[in-house]
C-alpha cells in the first residue's frame, strides 16, 4: 500500500534531505538555539526502566548513578539546552515519573490603534 501523496518519502541515502511526493525537498536539520522545552523528573516515582533515556530524540537524558527512595536509578537532564519539549519521555514512561513541556514564546505587546 502506498503512502498518501502528502507524506514525505523516506530519506534517500545517508543524507538528511527528505523528498516530498511533489518533488520538493525538505531539509530536516535540527534547529540550533535556546532550549524550546523543559523536562521534569519525579524521582520518587521512577522505577529505572530507562525508556525515557532510550527514546529521547534529542538525547537530553541520562541515567543517574544515584538511587531514589525505592532503590532505582532515575533519569537526569544532562543537556537541558537540547530539549524541544516533545514529551516523548512522558509518553513512554509507564510510571508517569517524567514529562516534558514546550516553552511558550514571549508575547509581544499589541500596539494600540490610536
């Protein structure tokens, strides 16, 4: 079964360029700059499964060498500047011990129409 025409095709070769169904290219390089999200870890809930560390797309997390009150290693945020707030860590966590949130953009004041 073919993918719908608006879905991107798999990457060609080892490069990071995606080719859309209409032939246009879409460069999917990571955006550099300040962190776009924050990760919160509830250490006392963690059972040390490591799913959050394994599935983090930006490799923000690593397992701690310390133990929580239950005796498990818990995740630490090792690269907070790389977090994009996608919350995959929270979606994969079976114990709801971690979650990510996107940061809100700073609001600009609205100019008065006077």
